[in-house]
């Protein structure tokens, strides 16, 4: 264990378990291949236009996120919090997001609720990024708990002065991890209480298994204000759990976390499913690798593109150097790739790209998903 990992002693065994899990969730994706085997964005082809009508530098990437203008439809997706190392990572990400004027999400804030000593790993985001939109994060397991307190939701908002709150739906992850939450009977009742009390935008967030149309309709009616798609194609949390010491899974002849590592709905398909039934905001996450993938997501109906693994990699490098250079360079790379994609399609404004059905074709396995 490194020096930074030892500079805080958790106040309880439960806090220690949370911290151990948080640092493993950071390290495992960096040390092992826990990505889904297929990136379905490769099945989408954008249509080239050989004579753009505007100059490249005049292509406008700016857009609005719940009333706040941002420089580009890019979101640093939820990665971490709840560990001393997480504080360093979140500081890097927030400073880079502030410099480049994009959206940032934090990881699950449960740790900050349960152990006040871990609050600063989340609070640091707003301290170094006072102006950008920041998305808070709490799990469906916490909202569904019998002892759920509405005040806990308020603590999450105040912790980072959140502009938006996300409730993450990570049922596969909970199913295959040790002591996971696997009962959600009280979710609708508890959520409706939140919806009546708080006017802050609330989005539903998946974490690697995606949305279908039926669920999108249900969540729309419940009062959600948008979606963070989180489909298959990127990091598999089941694969992460397969690398952790889960003694409960050892009672089976096969590790459920490994068997279910590819389970879910592809991100592009989830975008289409949600957009078919909802006009609310969509952040596309799960397998996006480049600015071209942001363009593909938007042309399918999304509003923003989100990245977690890519920014975990850059922030880990910056943490070691004490700078934000790698992360800023990655954001600028994504912006350049997105602007280039729009220019090559003769689109001068990112908002004009949304839902342009004549600007793409779908091939391969993704086509089969859509037309089975």
C-alpha cells in the first residue's frame, strides 16, 4: 500500500470495506482488461460531405446543460470518490474540466455520507471547479433502503453544490459483488418523495448494462429529467468484480461475475431505445473512445458524450506528475475530433447534428440488434 493510501485510518470496518472497494475499482481497470469485448460504435458509419460550407474553426461545439453553457458536449463521467487517492483524481479531473469548460460527474457519494472523513474526496471538485456543471451521484441501493433518509440525498447535493443529481442503476454490479444490494421494492416510493421535495434535475444513470424502452417510459413517468446511458461497450463492472476477492462467488462452480461480464444492451442501441420514447436529456456513456463516437452518439439522438476509463487513465498520469496536462490534452483531443467530424459532414453547429438520420448508416451486429 502506498503512502497516500495509508494516511487516513477508516473509523469502522464498514468504512474500511468501502475504501478498499473504491481503491480496487480504480486500480483494477488500470491493471487488467475489464473492457467489454465489443465496441458497437464501430458498426456506425457517418456520411462524409466533400465540400464544407463553413471554415473549420467556425464549427460551434458549445451547448447548454440544464441552463449552463459549456464549451462542448463532453462529460467526465462518474469515476471515483471515497478514498484519499480519489481526492487526488477528482482534483485533477475537476481542474481540467474547469479549464476546458465541460461537465464533470463524481462517483457514488455513499462513502461521504457514511464517513465524514471522506467528504473532502468529493468536496474538492467544487473547490477547484466553481463554475462548471457538476453531477452528484447516489445509488439505487441507497434510495431503496428501508432506512433511507431524505436528508442523505440533500447531503449529496450540498457536498459538491451539485447542479444535477444522478441515481445510478447498477443492479448487475450489486448482484455479483460481495454484500451487494439486491432488493429495490421501495425505490419508487422513496424516489417519489425525493421528486416532490427537490427541484434539482435528477437523471437515471446506468453503469455498463444500458436501458431499454420500457424502463425509459417508466422512469419518464416517475419524473426523471434525463439519462446517462451507460450501455455495454466500455468498462464491465462484472469483469471488475471477477478480479476482486468475492468469497460469496466461490461457492459456485463458475464465478457469476465472469459469466455475466458481457451482459447488457449496447450503448448505441440504448440511445435509440431511450430517444424513441423520451425527449429528455441523454448523456451517452459506455464504450465511447473518440470524438467521432460523440458525433455518432449525437446523431443517434444523444445530447452529450461521456468518458470514464479514458479520463481515469489521464488523471492517473497527472496525479503522478502533479499537473493536469494529460487530462487537458485528452479533452482538447476529443474537441478536435468532434469538430473535425462535424466539419467533414458539413455540420456547423453541434446542436444541428442531433437526430440527423441522413448522416449515418448502421451495419453489422448493431443492425441485427435493431432489426431482429
